[in-house]
């Protein structure tokens, strides 16, 4: 009986540690990525009101694809060229 309670305690401890590591990892990755993408998202919204770049605003676009396009836009801003996606 003591073995079962010991194993249950270890299992609960392992699940808690896994949840905390998952939360910490998601905060470390997705919070900076979201902050990085905010100017791009605002730019796309502004361009869509003008009728430009309609293909950029897609519902199935992931966070990493958004960051990739944001990098292309920031590069175009720095080099003062027209962005190509």
C-alpha cells in the first residue's frame, strides 16, 4: 500500500514539474514572438483598409509564419524597399 502512495506522489510531482516547464517554455518563446510581430500585424491591418496585401490576412496563419513575414517586412523597412512576401 505504501508503494502505491509513493508512486502516486512521484507521478503528481512529475506532472507538476512538466506543467511548470511547459508554461515557462511557452512564456519564453511566445511572449517575445508576439511582441516582435505586433508592428507587422498593425501594418497588415492598415494595408487591408487600403485594399492591399489581402493574401496576408489569413485565419490559418501560424505564429511562426507571421514572424517570418514580419522579418521580411522589417528588412524592407530598413532597406527602404517595397516588401515582397
